């Protein structure tokens, strides 16, 4: 994957997360604040806990930091998969966001 291809795919991932936050806030009692600064997206929950999604261009990875730990995702041709086998990005984000918000939240591409 070239740097340009990575940035295109990674940008789509960040936009999808932002859109999911908007949808979640419009359709539920969740209050997930999303703040973006360049290649970093921070989700803040009512209890002040955060999930940070950060692009790592030199490595062609997307990193996610949550209460449960830190994860590195690489695009496998179909989806963003954790480099250590923890699963697909959106499934993991949904799991961690649900735990941190106390509500069932679903994120998808």
C-alpha cells in the first residue's frame, strides 16, 4: 500500500467514526464528544474517559488507545485488523465505547 492509499483509507475510517458519533448522539442518550486534530480523533465520554484514534502514516497503521489498552490496526485488503489478533477496528471500537459509555454503542464503516 502506498502512502496515498493509506491516507485515503485512513481518512475514510476517521470520517466513519465521526459520522457514527453524530448518529449515536442523535439517536440515543449517549453523549460522545468527538474532537479531531489532523490525524487524531479523540472521543470523550460523560465520565471523562477517552478513546483516541491516531494515524501512524510511516507504519501504515491506525492506533487506538482505550481503557482496555492500546491497539494497532493494519488494512488487510478488506478491513482494519489488529496486528496482534484482537479483532477488527470497528468491532473493537464498538466494544470499548460501549464499556466506557455504559450504553450499547455501534460503530461501523
